[in-house]
């Protein structure tokens, strides 16, 4: 069993989250990922608490652990000519180089695109920026929450005021888009024999997931507002109170509405509720109607009846509950790795599975995130003996 990207070498010059997440996705699929860090390390090594500190001076940030599995680490000072030579040797052997410096930084370090492709014409370069590599605001630095606000996502999220998503979604989407672009370029290279540059940004990731909220403006010229806990175009579809805890219910078709209404003694054709447009227009009344029939039921009782009737519904789980859930475990979404200083730890796992391999991502085993410079000697020795 061979992982899909087992013959791909990735140089990960990125830090923080968007770029590291992109590189980790390729590592999950079997690529050899060499993380090139400054002597002080990726910024996220210091982002905490929480930290895990098994021995004094060797604490690890749980943030760093989230985005750097299946990688090796080498430390290079890219302002030092000797370390620049090491990077040049790595570039000559690599298939992919990923960077998320501010626009122009890689050029100033002596590695403009022209030099990278002179060293290795087959090299694919992924550049992740905050707001795009060109345009009037290209030089702005990119931070997730700023991008969530500037990209409009916060204007759609929350109950009473714009609210950020609970994870760094701008970073994560930029990383996912970057990985998707790199794999596309690798496929193209099979035909052309040459690499190319792939650009994406935090802003692009935000605009790219506006979906129906985007076309609500671009086509209908209506500015969407805060969506809260309910779908802006479908009703009932959202989070509803019960006697003990909220439940999520999705009546995504008229048939499902009729099924729900019949199960709970509601007239599905009542004036103001007969069609989805009516229920969306009368959203508050629809929510009150649904919560009225759930008011005397516990969440478990409500979910049992919804499941029995065939109406899509679910819990609102905390993360400890998610990672203990049999369904999560059955999908390979929690992996066991052995860390150099922390010992055996569990990490959230890859999102893809392949039919000929029980391991998520297609690898036979996953490797813990590296300690800073963990593979310095090994990589340098390989560069001296291996001719690519």
C-alpha cells in the first residue's frame, strides 16, 4: 500500500497556521515534508497556554501540535549565506516549496521565483498571503480574525453582533485551498514537465465560502445580515430549545416539514407555515411553533422521536464528547502518535480515507509533530550524500 503522495518532497517554509496546515495535508497523504524553521522556531511554538511541559525547557504548544504532524524539522537562518546554501540544495531536490511570508520577503532573502525555478524548473511554489499577492493592499499582513472581518464572514456570524468563527477558519481555508492548488499543479506537471506558482490568500478563502450569501448580494442585491443559529433561507433549520438542552433540526424540504409537523401534531398547511418562503418570512413564529412542541421533551426524547420519524437532527456536542464518540473514532479522525518528548499522544486526524488502506490519509502510520530542529543532522547528512 503506497500513499498517494509518497514520492513528493515538500519544503514547508511557512509558519503560524495557513501554510503549516497546507503542508500537513500533503504530509497526511504521504509526502515527505521538511519544515524549515528559523532558529527560534515557528511562531506557534510559543502560542499558549495550553502548553505540555513534561520536562523543564521542553514544553510544547498544543497549537503547534495541531498543524505539524507528519513533518521533519530543520532550523535555518535564511540571512546566513551558509544556511541559504542549504536551502538552495533542498530546493534542487524538492517538488514543492510553500511560503507565507509577506509579499517581497522571499525575494529579499535571495530566493525570488526566478532563482527558485533556475535551481529547479519542476518546482511548484505555493505562496499564501493575507489579501493577495498583488492589488492595492497586497502588502498587508494577514491574521485570521482580521481576514474574517475584512472578508465579510463575521458580518454573517453571531446573534447580536459580528462574531468570529470559533476556529481560525480563514487560515484553515487558505491552507486547504493551497493544498488543492498544489495537487492540481503536480498533476499538470505530469504533462508539462515544469512547475508553476500557485497563489491563494486568507481573503480568497473567505470570499470563496460565501456561497448563497454571496449571490444574495451579487445577484439579488440584498446585503445578508447575522444568521444566528438558524439558516437564512430554510425554515425550520437550526438550533431549538428542549426541556434539557438544545437540538439541531433540519427540515430541508417540504416533505421533511410535513413529516416533522405530522410527528408533533402540527398542521403543515396552516396559514403562514405551508411553504418554505412563508416559514422563512415568519421565522420567529416558526421557531416558537417548533420549540412549543419540544418544550416538554428532553433532548434525548426529542432526538429519538426525530430519528424515528426520519427527520435530520443532532446534538450540539462539546469537543471532549466529539472525540469520545464511536462514529468519530470509526472514521480515523483521532490518531495515536509517539512524540519525542511527550511520549504517546493523540491528535485530530486527517479528513481523507482510501479504500485500500485503513489508515486515514493513506499512510501506514502517522508521525508526531517534530521538536525544533529535530532532524537537523539527518537532513544535512542526506543533502551531502544524496544526489536527488
